C-alpha cells in the first residue's frame, strides 16, 4: 500500500479526523484538482507494476525487487506529492468535521461487508498469484466506487447530535472477519482500487458541516515522519519494505501500522481497537491495544522560540556576601579564628565597652551642665499659735448687727443676723475707695481738679440731704472732694465725683457692684453713689471687709481721721463721726436715715508689744440712744463700746526666741541648710485666738554665707497692717550641690 494512493473520501476522512500521533487537526481534504497524489496514484495504477500494498499483504515468496523496481520510483513520487500537499494545506480552510465523520462511517460499513465476504472464501484464495489478485481487486474497486457514489448522493439522516446513523454505528462496532492462515482477504486489495471512484463521487456530493460535539480536525503529518507517512514497515525505501514483507509473515507485530493509510483514513479511535491495523485486516490475529503510543507528531517547521521571560536563566548566580571577618581574612591571607564562646564574649566586650564609656561620659556631662533646681524655704516650726483663755464679755449691740476684726491678726466675730439692710451714707465708703483705687494719691497730695457742674450746684440746696455749697464752674481738688464725702457726707459731691470718674452715675454704680463682688461682699448691692436710696443694702461683715481694704490707702486713712475740714470757700465742716479724735479712733463713716436708722463703720488703734494694730468694725440699724437719744448717738455709742472692749483684750505673747531654728533651705538635690529667726517673735491677739505662721522667702541663692537673710516669718493673717513680721537668716553657709549630687540626680 506504500505505492497506492487512497481514494478521495478516505483523504477527507483522515484529514478531518485527528490521528493517533497528532494533537491538532489535519488540514481539510482537498479537491481532486488540488491533491497532486491523485495524479501519481492514477499513473501508478495504469503502469504494469504490481500493487505494493497487495504485494505486502499477499506475502509472496519471490526474491526482493531490484533497485530499478518501478514501485520504488512510485513511492518516492508519492512521498514528494504528500509533502507538497501538506505544505499547501496550511493556506486553505479546513473541512467540516461532520462530513469527515459520515465518510468514515461509510468506509467502515463497506469494510465490514468486504470482510464478511472474504471470510466465506477458501483460504487458498489468499495465496493465489499476484496478477489474479490485482485483476480481482480492480474489478471490485470499480463496483464499490459506483455503489458508494450512489450512496453519497443521497442525504444520510443524522441524529440530534449530528452523528452517523445507527446502522453505521453498528457496522463500526461489528467484529471484522480475518483471513485464514493470517493472510489478508482479497477484498482488501480491491479497497485500494476503489478509492478513485469513491473520491470522484464524494467530490460531487455536498460537504456537511461539522456537527456539535464533534472533535476538531487534526493537522497534517510531517512529510519526514516515518511513523505516519512512511512505508508499511516504516522504511524510506519501498523496495526494502516489500522484500521484508515477502520474507516475514504479515502479522500486526511484524508489519506494525501502515501510517500512510492511517493518515488518509483516520477515524475516531475506539477503545481497544488500533484503527490502522484493523483497516489493513492483517491475518487472523486480532489487533491488540498498544500499551504505549510510539508515534509522535513532527512539526513541518521549527517551533517558535519561547518568550524572553520564559527562557532558562543562567545557572551562574552571584554568591552571597561573606561576613566581614572572612573578607578581612582574604585580604590579609589569614584565616579567621574558630568561633568559641570565649572569643565571642571578648568580641562583644570590645564592641560594647567603648559605647558604654561614651554614653557614661555624655551622661556625666549632661548631668553636670543641667540647671540646678531653685532652692526652697520650708517651715519646720508650728504653723499656728493659739492664745490661752476664752473670749467673753464683748458688748455686742442688742439690736441690729455688728462685726469687728483686728487688721492683720484676725476677727473678733459678729452679732445679729447678717442679712442685707439699708446702710444710708455708709455707702460713701465704697465711693471714696473707688476714687482712690482708680485715681491713687500719695500722702498729703491734693490730686487733680474737678470742675463743678450745674447739677452739683442745684443739689447743694436739696432739702433733707446733707450737702456742701458749691457753684457751677468752680473747681475743687480730688482731696477736697474726698473730705466732703467722708467728713461732711455731701451727697451732691458724691454724685459729682461719680460722674467725673465714670461719665454717668449709672456707670459708676456698676463699678461699685463689681468692686463689691471682687472683695467678697456677697450680701451687698449698690444703687446710688450716696446711699440715699433704701435699695442700697449690705451687712456688717461685708462693710468690715470693705473698710479693711480702704484703710490700706494712706490718703483714705488721713482724711477719715480728720475731725473737720474747710472747703474752697473757707467754710468749716465738722466730722459727723464724733468718736474721731477720742480713744485713738481714726474713722471711718457714719450714716443715718429714718428707714436705715443709725449706722457706723469705725477704726481705732492699739499699740501692743511695740506694734500698732488697727481695730475695724461696723454696727448697722442701731436704734436711738446715747446722751441725746438719737439714732446717730445710738450708733456712736454702740461702736464706742466695741472699740474699748477690743482695745482692752489685745495682748502680746512671745512665741519664738531669737536664733531658734524655724526652717531650712532645700537646694533641691537633698542638701538642707537651717534658718533661724533674727529676733524674738511676738504674736498679738486675745484669749481664744489662733494666729498663723508662714514663710515669705526672698530670692534664694545657690550659695551664701551664714547670717544671710533669706526670708520673713509672718505671724497673723498676712495683712499689710497689724501682722507681725520677723526676718529669718541662714544658720550656716549655704553651699552649691557637689558633683556627685549633680551626677546622681534623677529629676
């Protein structure tokens, strides 16, 4: 069969169906005009040469053909034609898979019929001479070609999946009879001759499209692949193949697979069936499945090189960096010493010791250069002192309310219910305080001029009020205005100074209430600068707070202690507070109205232990009394009794001796230097009073000599007047902290 060309239908079947050694579909079957093998096959058929395939199957006993055998030339021509046909197949479209499937089914059915007929003939027919086999094969081929042409012209029914009819499937599955004595039947020879008729008939029939589910056709075999396009025995020389076929029995093991027939007549492989071997019908030995396929697809052209990213990387890779000691050993040609725990510890010591020393030096420098903490003066003596006895027998008023303190020492207490009541002209104490606070004057200073307006002149003649005669356009000094307010209790001048200070009386009243809030006068409300309105209310405790604050101003103390004054017109105005000038009374202000009754805020002095102390008190809403039984004398009488009782009860007690340690100076790093009082410390008070002791430090140095004054010890409430103040000094030298203290400090 190496020199015989299969028919056209077999070509399309094998080209449309994948072969056993190819992974891709073969090109589409060509028409007669495009397939050069048809012309070669026809020329070979007309030549007197014998059929190579039949010759092989019949196993003749003649000697091997000579080198000039025409079959060899035909085989070479066929191989060249196949190679040209395969090369040209890449440029044309592939044939539909359904047409190839139908052609294969038809060929299988024809083979089954021929095999049945061959099985009935005597076995000796298989050994008939070669010429008779060829004649019979040609006759049978012509008849089979005419029958298949008529069969292909009629449309074949297909099932739902586009596969061959059931009859064809049964024909493919039916067992094929084998020739006796292991020889091929005569019908097989006719199969090759009938291919021309079948090819012509199939060329005229319409080509059905590939149905769903059919496999894609495989690519053509390589022209130089001996396993697919070579001779029956896989040899390139057809003469040698025929000689081997004549000398050996034609069994599947000896002959193998006729690959050219498998290419041209390739059907879908069935399980446990070798299609090329079945087509050849070799002997009576049933085909056996190959344990492993040995055929392979050889490409017609070299495969494309892989992309650069997938190319194999070089096996020479850079070496990892060596340790520093190994590199040093290579440079010095000295091998590194072996690693031991001792060498490892020594190396670590050599590395970390300089770092630790450097850190220690940096730490020492930083600690020594850090700023030293500021020294502090701390009191070690008792922070308070209590006077022995109880305070009894103070003459508190029977009506109204009263309160009394000693400035800078403490309070005697209060009497009556401390609820807001009208205070009348006592309100002028807040007016004078604000004028001096916002326009302070030095002792003996007159202050700026205040121009008298028309309202002040008109109010000079108001009935039922205490006023001073002034004329619009005239000017008075600030000091004279304060005298008119505190001594003559002039309402018109109080309103004049309010307008001068704040622009309007309403604005000045707002300042009065703000100041009262600042001083802690929680039960006080001001509605006018003079206190004439009954809506201006306060308590005795609140007025004592205000009086103690006002007595801090020297001009206020000077004016309130005057018994009389002369105005700018030369008129004398006596002080309404008739206690001033008697029994060391130095002020402050009276206030009386029918609704407010008698009110008095007073101040008196008492010298105790070489120190002068000021007693400040207030009595409100006092009834008529005194020598003339009036509300003014009632208030003055109640105030005088309290002043005298306080003066009698004040006493001085020494609580600390000179040189006694009362505290120390702490340098902030643990060093302490003791301090002592430079003189005896005396406390002024009355029985039952508890006074406080505290330090007021000066600017403390980091180093000083012994005896250096470093602060003041204060006994009392710390007021500017009346509190006892004693200097304290260092008992020993104050030295700066040493280097060790600086180095070991943490905070």
